[in-house]
């Protein structure tokens, strides 16, 4: 039976991690993610995420929707275009996006992402 997943009632355990050392540009961006839902095929997931101050390189293989609940994040694309997001903002990082994420103030977000199938 399928049922609605309420994040507030989830018993999912959080996992804490850091970006790969070669991707970290500044600080110690410790991150914590809790996956409250993952589809049967593993391509769609949704949950909560938090991060401490720091900057790291990103390469998105997935398309991700984010709703920032707390903090300030600066996302910079390969061309150098910087976009600042603050609590209350929502945005999408499309599959194929490369650039940097800078956590200016400790951040927390809701997210949902879809892992795009690899080209044959």
C-alpha cells in the first residue's frame, strides 16, 4: 500500500558527510542529509539537508529542487555568475550544472532530486 510521507513523522536516520577533499575550496562544509523518501528505482529522492560554512565545487548529475529554510548560500556557475539565496528562496539546479556552492551562513533546506538516466 502506498501512503503519503510526512517528513515530520519520518524515522529516517540522518547521515553526515563532507564533499570530497579535492572539491573543497574553503572552510569545512560539514553536511547532514536525511532522505525521507526514495523511489523504488532510486532515481527520485526527497528530504532535508543542512550545511556549515564553506565552499566546494559541484557537478550535478541530478536535477534538484531546493527550498532554503535557513541561512545564506551563494551559487556560482562556470561562467562566474553568482546568485545569492536566502531563507525562503526556492531554486532548481539542473542536471549538468557545474560550479561552486558557498555556504555563507549555516544553511538548511528541503530538497527533491531526480537522477537523470545516463545516455546510452
